[in-house]
C-alpha cells in the first residue's frame, strides 16, 4: 500500500529572512540577500561577497547551554525545524514519536567547529586543547540527531550527504518513507553554515566562487556575464505527512509531493556531464512517478548556480527532459537572491515551489541583463509573475554527479 504525501509545515532561516514568510516576501519583492562579507576576513581568497544570514539569535529557539553545544549549522537546523513543527501545529504530545522520523542533511557539516579546533592543534601542537564536544559538533548527522532528541522523534533518523543535492535528496528520502509506510510523518530538509575562511578559500581555489565585488551582479544565473556562485548559508525544513494523517488532524496542506527522481552522472568529480542525460532522466523519473507529462509543468525552480558550466548544462538538461514544453515553461533560479546555500539549497527551493503553488506566483531570476544563447529558456527575468501553478519541478545537481528532482503539485481531493 502506498500513501499520498503532503507538506503540512515549513520553516527556514535564509539570507533573505529569519522565517519562511519573510524569505518569500523578499523573493516576491526581488530582494537580494547578498552583501559584503562581514563575519570573517576572507584573506587572500579575493572573495568579497556572500549571502549571510543576518540577525539570527539562537536564543530565540533554544537555551544558551544547548546553543553552545551546537555548531552554527545545527543551530540553523534547530530553528528551521522548530518553525516547521509549529507551522504544522505539531506540539509535543500531539503525535506518535515512533511513527515520526527525521532526514535533515548537510553537505559539509560543522565547518566552523572543524576550522576552530584544527586551528588550535596547528597553533599549539597539543591534542588536549581540542574541545571535548568537537566530534558531536562537527559531524553532519547531528542536525537530524538533535532534532530527533529535542522533539522526541523516534522513527527513521538519517543524514543524507550529496553535496549541493543534499536538501533535495533529504526531502526525497523522507517522501519515500511516508509514501511506503515507514513513517506517518517526517521532518526533512537541509542546513549549512560554510562561511569560514577554509571553506571559502577552498571553493575559491576550485574556481567555483564569483570574484565579483557587486552584490547585485554577483549571482546572475543564466546571464552571459555569470562567473561563479555566491556562498550562502541557512536551513530549510519541511514536515511531510501522509494524507490520511493530515486529514485526520485537520492540518493545512501547502502542496502535495508527487515524485522524486535521482540519478548519477558518473562523469566528473565537480563538472556536470555536458550531455546532461542523467540529470534529464532525474526530471523524467520525477514526472513519471507523479503521473504527469512535461507540458503539464508550469514552473521549474532550476539549480541555476550562476557558474558558466552549470547553467549551460542545465539548459540542455531541461530541454532534453521537457522536449517541446521547454519553449513555454517558466524557469527561474532563486539563487540569484539567496546565493547558493549548498546542502540547504534544495530544501529552500522545495519550499519556494510549494509557495509558488499556494500563491500562484513565480519568483524571478533577478539581476538578469545579458542573454546567453546557451541558456535560451524563459528565465523569468527580474520581475516575478502572477500565474497559476499546478505542477512544479525543482532541480539540484551536486559535486560528484548527484542529480535530484522533486515534483510538487497542487493538492486536490481524489
């Protein structure tokens, strides 16, 4: 027996806002959450801009003792997870914890903790200087672990790590657990806090980050001037629930999750396969699972990183998967506003699709000025659109050749 899977709660901490609605309102206004790096000296990396979370206070979501024991990526996850649970009207004692699981991933994990503690060792040569809680603060699975612990969730508790596809794969994993009856409810999504000197220097030396100094033209997906992505941070967490469970408790429903496609390029450690066959197949698999055809898709939230290779390749991917429908479907990259939140990107972009369906609004690709003939899609340039959205796809493509696509649809009674 399979179950229909719906989204009943959402929480987020992003460079555009400290909750889902703040973030969504900023997107609809075309605001850019990118600015000069303020949290650290980026040294000789020549990176001057990032998409930082502003004004976050962990004390608003957890006690100070717990906050001190969590790396920033876990603090973001705790905040987004609590907001998602509250949004879903799930209070402690109101749910069966044995049938409620967690899949919240992080592409990198506790980078701030790692950098700080390795720095101590490098400076002093003394292992005894390493903080006792280094390991639990550093490991990527602790986001799921701490949410399970704090909220009494005793179902499946996993950490998905697929680089920039992490958030999408986490939601996809949770979707299947609910669909096939392994859990009634799942808390799922992604979180990342990579704004450290080591991480930014490493990505910069990989030639992945833009060296633009202008926040307004640093992340410009599908534009001919694009030169690399902008490092972002934050978390996004969703509550997925079987339709039976949601209806039994009278929960509000944002959208229905209908399909998930996951494939591997098997091509290169960091570059996408220029042919795009495997990534296109991920899109096709998601649509097939949801039982729809390409011409029924109203909106695609693209991976759209603003790197020369990704955006060119993703255009080919979309054309392969969508066929003639690619001429008409709206495709935008909200990374033009949030920057690239790495392991959290797919999760916030899933939320964007759910809100696009709820509100009948497609957010823009902002900062777009110079068309690129290799990116000849309707990229919704600069101004969002009021347009009914019945079906939406979201793509994520990660280092290592990880491809993941989710299909969301407007909830309708059978």
